[in-house]
C-alpha cells in the first residue's frame, strides 16, 4: 500500500512508570538522543505528572496523561489543565481506555477536552471499541465516542486535536495479533468520516489519526508504512529507549 511521505508523531505513554526521577531522567535522555538524530519525527513523551517539570529536551514535547474536568477547586488529588500547562506540558492524553475503565464517560471526557483547549494544551483523544463483533456494532461505539467528546468543542480548535485509535480488546495481546495495517487504515478513514459530521469534510481530512493498539518495534514498521496513519501511541515499549528508538528511526526514514 502506497503512503506519501509525512511527518509522523510518535507518542510514548509511560503510565505509572518509572519509580524514580533518576530513572525517568535516564530514559528521557536516551530517547532525546534518538529524537535529535531523527529530527523529522515529532516525539512526545507522557511521563507521570510529578516528573513533568524536571524533564526537558529540545526535540521532545511533553504530554500530561490526564487532567481534571474542572479548572480549580476542592478536588483533592486532581490536577487542572492550567496547572499541567504551567508545569511544562504541551499536550494531554484524554479518554485513554484505562481512564474510561476508571469511570470517565463521554461527558467527563468532553469537559476535560474543553478545559485543556482553553488552557492551551493540545489534546490527544483516545477512542476505541471494547470488542469486535461480526455485525460491526463496534463502529457505532467508536462514532459515539467521537461525537460525544467533540461535538460541543470550539470548531476553530480542531488543529489542536489528535485522535489516537486504540482497540481496547487488542491491548495486552501478543503483538502478532495486532490489527492488520489495512484494517487500521479502514478505521482511520471511518474516524475522519465521523469527525466530518462535526467539523466538515475539509477540516476532518486534516485531523491526525494515530494508532495505539499492541505495538512493538517490529509490527510498528508495517503499521507506519502501510496503515496510512499519522503516527503511533506507544505504551510499555516507550520505556525501552532501544526499542522506542527503533520506532522513531523507522518513522524518520519514512518521512
């Protein structure tokens, strides 16, 4: 499948890892060297919130993993979008399957997106079906997530939004069971078609779509080459500078 050259975005979601600032700095420094060598790629790292202020790299952008749906107030343990922005985050991941499993519904996700955009954060909206069925009901689930999260957002800020497609049923499976690139391409088209209901066709076609299922340095190459996505949202392998560096390097070679 032919894919024209583009500037890929490779995002590493560290989740609740590593344990210490020293480890975080070491991993980040190694990834920064890879990003510097492969400057055609947009590299974004989403570390745990306490590490955001201490991580910096000219070639790496920083993302928060989540924000509160309220700007401020009596919400013990929550961190607002403006606070994340002040700490150094440029991006924020919203609607990740793990946050949805913890209770974030479309209404909460929409509030978090609105707060983030207002605070000047770029949004990485995660969507994806819990399971696949033979009657394509999963397509309705994905569309409803898009409509629920984005229908009331400021239409002028679509350029601040990226969608990461993560089929929930696939996460944690062996890498060779990941969706074929052709199927990922079909979903990317469907996602943009659904977004066009909100933003119009012209704007929706410009909406970046990333893939965030089961990824490693081996299957990532075929997905970047053949799935016609704009990049990847990488989980546990983003904590391995060698493996993550291979993904960055391959994306750079395709750009």
